[in-house]
C-alpha cells in the first residue's frame, strides 16, 4: 500500500514527507540527451486527467503525486511521533513544445505561464480547508530532479507549512521586532546600494545573487514594491516578471552552458495560515543551478558551502549576452 504522510522528527522538528508511490515515476534521461519523442508521456496525454487548457499550457493531475486527494484529517500521535496524512493537490503544467527548455521561452510564453500559475494557485486555495501552503516549482534537467525531459512545472499543496517558509516567516517577524524594519526592504536596499550583485532589473523587479548565497550562481528575483502573496500580483505586472525571469534564465544558460536548475516561487502561506506574519514577508522567485553535490559538511551540519563568490557570479551573469 502506498504511503503518503508527513512525519515529524522528534529532535529537529523537521517534517519529512513519505510518498512511496513516486518510486514508480518514469526515470528518463536528462533534457540535453537526444531520445525518441514517442516515449514521452507528455506528448500524448490520452488517459490523463486534464484539469484545463490555456493556449499552449495544459494543467493535468500528477500521475504519481507526492500528496493525495482526500478529506483533510487531523494530526495523530504514533508512539512519540506526530503524523499528518499527506492530503493535498499535486498538478503538472505541461508545455506544448517538447524540445524547448524553460530558459528558451519567449516573454509572451512566460506571461502565459505566470498567469497559469496564479490561476491554478487560486483554484487550489479554494479546495477544502486542508492546505496551509501551495508551492510552485520547475525542475529542468535530471540533476535538478526532472524525471521527464518534456518541459513542465508543478504545483503542490500541503497540509503543513514547509520548514523553509516557516523559518522565513518567523525570521522576518523577529527581525522586525528587533529593528522595526522589514528585513526584505533592508536586504533589497543593501543590494541596490552595493550594485555589484545585481544581475538584471526592470521598472518593477530586480534580480541579484544574494550576498549570503547558499549555492553557486543562485539568483533571487524580487518585486521592488514587496508583497507577501505571489498569487495577488496584478496582471499588469506579469509582463515585467516574465521579462526578468526570461532574461536571467537565458543568462544562466549562456554562462553555465545550459545547466540543470530548479526554479521556484516562495510566497506566503494561504490567507488563513499564519496570517499575522504575512505582512513581514515578501514573495520572490529563486533560481538554483545544479553545479555541486552536497557532501559530508553540508549534509552532516546543515551548513551551506558555496564555492563561488556571489559578486563574481553576478558579474558574469550581468555581462552575459543572452
């Protein structure tokens, strides 16, 4: 029987999601490898549950979801451990062109992607009362976790808050209590004043390699006028987010020779979850090229080890003709 549940570590408090049915996923080659397109399950969606289509984007139910649909159930105690059923939604955004990587999308195509992300987020947020967090992400290349090379993004809702967002929410609140300033405003002001880690900017968004980058060539994209919720971003800003996202992805592809990467959006939890902390948070996108493998230091201590100076990484990306 497939297992889908969250189990909480007694010492660290970290939640681990067990999704055993996902071991049956297709384990395909990396996106850069030539292969027979007839093998791709996304080229023919016959038999797949299509939620809706919009232009060149189809939203389907994930065939091997990390969480499963169902009635929201309360947390339970198993011995000394806390367990939460893995109830939620897990969908896939499938893009029409099998051979076009995400970093090759035009601004117009990315505008449609952003609109689809927001639409499906809002739909999932209205399904029941179980979801605390909704996560949007795109894995490009096998080293980034993409099991299918046809370009696709994913969206997943979880009944508990992810550890990363939990730490960020509380960290931003604690910073405000201590300094009476919003931490993301301070961070953006610092990066703008420094200038040397900025990769690209337009009238409404700015992309930079963070001063305390955890990964080589890590890039974060922030709205200059911060807001907690990605899904509430006005449609008139979609073209500007598409512009900066596309520009940064193309620069990364040019400088690093088409690396595998993870792209995801960190946004505040849904409105009813930790609402009092939302005002201190700012949604943003992160792009993490997969250039290193965590080893003993990183895994054993939790410390990030970055082998590239973010000043130098930003300079390379900024100057790239893409």
